[in-house]
């Protein structure tokens, strides 16, 4: 989906010739029985003709008749009617099994909903290898809610980066088990529109591309006819698309349409690239599946994004509130005659939110009114989003404004103000308003309104400091992964795709104050110094932060040190750009580091790993909690005032709580109001980033499949300062009221 003005390219012509399906046994028997009767009549007639030669000969009954139309008509008269199992386009209409069909769909992304599965160590989504486990309870729950909303079709992206996190390492289990998700959707009565990319946007890290593409040298030209890039796309689709073939509608599955690229007209003008993608898709999926593109409703965007002569259907999207019918009429000009059923492939029920912005909300009444304008005229529509879900781990995307430095990372929550909320809640005005409109135009009765799943307030949890970042640095990094170079390297070039990299260098002691600058850092750097002779390095001095959006200089005070001064720069990747011209978004330090006008040489790059964090910290505990570093006489007001000053180093905090009974294991939200910035792990699962000092998100969603009966472990990696009382709260509602008006902190 577009993030600035809506738009993009689309396809030139519709597709979908009908496919004959096999008839049931009783229909075959009836057809044979009918043929037997005809045979008896023929025998009697021939006998009569032998005795009465004056009778004129009968017309041939063979299918080899010189009049095929007459033969076909005769076959229809003498056999049972055959229902064609196909999804196609003709007469500016979608046809399902030869019946007109109105798509009333919604986006619901399997990779943003945590299925209830069996998890063990590893790094899918940065937090666990998966194997096939019990039924995906939460996938089913969200799909049933979409059914109750009135939807007959589910649209979902396929993010390349969760399925191939490392070159040649394929993942199709757990949250990445796309085949199980699609089969479940079919079991529940949905058709599926599948957006296979390879680029998907989706407010997802790097628009769904694997980050390791940014480590390929020479640099790839993403979303282009660059031969090296297309070879990697082919290897990906050679694995993905064969898995989809049995799930195509023509083969008895739910997939009715497959999208090529995404809003390409908003990005470039490379028809060679689009044609090659179509050829790759047809190679695996055949000529009879409907391929489609989605782009903004303007002439220029459709001109750049359509695929002439390839029988690819052009769908459109546009801002909610725009008059739909002029855009649908324009859509026809980019489809073949009769091949342009009006389809809004992204009808926006809400909007995305970046850190530092007010949480995006849209009126339920307005959204429902605009939806009715489309459905009342028998046009098709897909809600974006029906259910947003969560950007677990480090997979949130980001946008840019006028330049590369105008960087805006997305929240962990992808609630999107959709009718089905992040935790599945449907007891809201938007759900009821949209359902009420859809119910008017649905050809089937809608299921009853589902009850919300239970949510628990587990209350306050006191946490304790277990280690500082620098105290356990050796344990967080495998020495084999450390890279030494003359100049800093991007994260991707040292094999670190997400999270953090620590850059370490040294310089001679200065007798005066110094000035440090990093002209280009992606995205946020915390700077520390210490004496190089201090081998423990447990308490380096914090100097400040340098951010992508400010690139400010830092002043380093005179430091009395008999040796070199060691410089530590901890860089956080806040999420790669997923839309626009700055898509090629490498992370880390991307320029020289300048001290007093001179380039610093000689760097160590240390990738930071959080795998099995709770086990790691069991062997590196310290007894102190954060409060014990302060004078015992400090009043509570002083704690509040001074906590950020005395704790401005990354530290790990741990808390444990017990759930007594299995029926008490329910969804919850963890409130970090009063904390600064960091990430949270619950039972070794990375539930995402928090940044309440900037806001607006104060709480992180904790789905029940992460929790367990008995003891549960919460691990917090706080980058700056914990709350003064070292408390987090488990609450039963999300909160988007944190932060200030500015994202800069």
C-alpha cells in the first residue's frame, strides 16, 4: 500500500478462462443412463429404416458432427448440466463457477497473527525456530471474526523475508506456515487473493525483501529488471509458487487471484521487469489463474504500473472518501474490453502510525458510508485492513519524507484502527458499522457476532536489574561474528540483519574537549567512552545520542586517561524503509566517523544476539537492582528526577510471574508507561519495541500463545532509563496516549 499519495501501476487486461471440473459419480451415471436411452432409440430407428427405406436418414448423433454448436446443444439436452469450477472475468464481472460474484474481502496477514504452535529455539522473526504444531487457534479466531464481519475473501501478502531469512534457508512452519493458513481459510469458506510480491510494502521491514539482499555486491537494483536481482526472485518463486499450485481455485483450492508486485506505478516505470515477473508466475501457475496488480487511481500511476498485452487484471486503490466511480471508469481504460469489474483492492479502514505521531483513527460512520458507495453499485472491495495485527520482533517498516533523513519508523502495533482490533476485539463501533453495511449486500446470512476472547490484568510486576549491557557483552556476541575493518561497515555487511550492532574504536587521549560527528547513521546511535586500560569496560561514560533525523554533533569532555580512549557506538536498526525512493535502506554507520575534523580509523563491529536471552542471563546475574546504585536517603521525587541521569546505559531487567491455572492463560497488554525505550521478551519471545517517552504506544500486546501455566519470564532491554519504581503493569486494554508531540528525544 502507498504511504504518501495513493497510487501505483496496474495490469492491462483481465484473465480467467473457464476450467472444466470433474463431475460427481451420480452425474456420470445419469449421463451414461441418458446415453443408453439414446442408443436404444437409435437401434429401433435403424431397424425401422431398414424396413422403410422411404424414411429420411437421421442426423448424426456423434460429437464429430460438422456443426459443433448443434452437437454441444444436443449434449446439453441429453446429459446433466456441468458446473464449471473456475474463477474468471467476463462482461466486466467476476464469475465463480459460472455465477456472478462480488468480492467483499479484507486484508488479514498470517505473519502478523501469532498462531498457537509448537516453538523451539532459533530465529524466525528474531525469536524462535518453529515446527508444525497444534491447530493455529489464533489464525482461526481472526478468520472467524472476518467471517462475522461479512467477508467472503481474504487478501494477504507473502513476505519473502520471513520465508528466506538467510540465503537458501527456507522457513514454512509456525508463523510462516502459509499453506496451513490458506487451507484453514478455505475450510472456513473464504476465497483468497494472494499478494506474492516479490515486493509487498505492507509497513513491513524493507517491504518484505530479505535484508541480506542489501549485502549482495555489487549492489542490487531492487524492483527492476536487474538480472542479478531477478535471478534471486526466480529462486524464491521457484520454491514458493509450486506450493501454491495445489491451492489454486482451478485445482480445488481457495486462491482466485495472484498479485504481481505492488503499486509499482508509484515507484518506477520498468515494464520489462513487470513482464519478466509475469513470465515467472505463468511458468508455475499456468495461464488460467488471474494475475492482478494494484495501483492508485490516476492516469500516470496506472500508465506506469500496468502490464500491456499480458492478460493481467488492473485493480485500483484510492483514498477513502474519494469518489469511486470516476476511478473505476479510468480503471477500464487499462483493462481489455469486458475485463474490468470495478475493484478497490485496498479500501482503507484506518491508517498507519509512526513513533511520535498521534495514533491514527478514522470515523466508523464515515468509513461505513464510503464503503456503501462501492457495494451499493455491485462493485467489489477489499478492506485494508480487516485485521491489522502486530509487528512482532524487529519487523516493523518505516517511511521517509522529502529526503533520506526524514525518517519515520512504524509502531510495534499494527492495529491500523481496523474493525478487528490488534487483539481480535470486535466490540467497537467500526466493526458494527461495517458489518451493518456488508449485511445489506451479502448474498448469505452473516454469522452471529463473536464474543471477544478473554483478556487478563495480571497486575503490577516488579522487575530487577540482572546485568548491564557492557557487563555481558562477551556473552551477547560470538567472537567468530566480530568483524574488524579500517572503516565502519553497514550492519548487513557484517551479517547482522536486525536489532543492534556495537561499533568499537580507539583514539589518543585529548587534552581538551573534542567534537564527534557521524554524518550518516541508520538509525539511532548511543555513544559511550572509557579508558582503554579499563579492561572490564562495565561502566563506560554515556555521551549522548546521534539520530538519523538530526545527525547532531556530540561534545566529548576532556577525559583524564593514561592510555587511549575507547569509543563505543551502539547503533539500533529501527526498521527498514518499506516504501518510496529510499527503499535501499542499509543500517548501521554508513559514513566515516569524524573526531575534531579527522577520520577515525580501525573499527570492530560486534553483532548483538538475543537468542536464548533468559538462559544467557541466568549465568550472568548481578544481585543489585537499579535502585541500589542511588543513595539510600534519596526521596521518591529525587528518584523520578534523577533516574534518567544515572541510568543512561543499556541494561537488562527481569521479572517473573505465575499463572496458576490453564484457564487463566489469556491475552494481556504490558504497560511500559514511565520507561524510556527498548524491547521486551516474554518467555524468550520478542514481542516488540517500546518507546513511551516518544509515544504514542504505551502498551505491547502479549497474545496468550506466548504465555503458559506456571512461571512466566519477562525480560526488558532498556536502552536509557527504567521507570523510577522498576514496575511494569499487565493491563487488559491497549493504550496509545504516551509521549510528546515530537519524536526527537
